C-alpha cells in the first residue's frame, strides 16, 4: 500500500469516527474537506465521485439533486456510478450552481471547491453595482 493510499484511508477513518460521535458540524465539514483533498491527491477523481461526495456532504439524495437540476434520477445515477463518462454542460452547470462550487472542482481539475467568481445577481446586487464609478 503506498503512502497516498494510506493517508486517504486514515482520513476516511477519521471522518467515520467523527460522524459516529456526532461532533460539531464544523469538525464534520473539516473532515469531509480532508477526505476530498486526500481523494484528489491520487488524481483519480472523476465527476461522479465529486458529485456523490457533494451530495453526502450536503445531506441531499441523488434523486433530489436530479429533480433540482432537471435530469432523470437514472441519468444522474449513471454519472455517479461512472457508467457515463461524460457530463453534459447543462448538468455540470446545474450541479455547480446547486452546491455553489466551481465546475473545475466537479471535473477534478481543481481540489478547491470554492468558486472564484459569482454572477452579480447571486450576490443580490444590481448590474450597475459592478460598474466602476467615476471619481471626481
């Protein structure tokens, strides 16, 4: 067993222990993040695993996510199981918006889930708020 695999295995054990103890949600969130980082270390992450992890972390069922993003539960299930290797842009965008993560994160191109930019309307601002003001 290589070092990375052992590290990931230990992170998953820690997560399980925290879940069983019912620790504070911040500890649970940190444990989920650690497991996600460790999964990314071996560069074998795919969209299905990331979507599955996001569902688990956010306590949302796959069927519920499918309804929210407008796809069939079976289509989402095939993506998560790895049976379907590609993800349509509509599904990718829907998942990214639902979980407020970047598309790069879902695709495994980044281990950083936080989006770098937001649509101005998501921030509750008007289009004019994004324009530079004239300084006098």
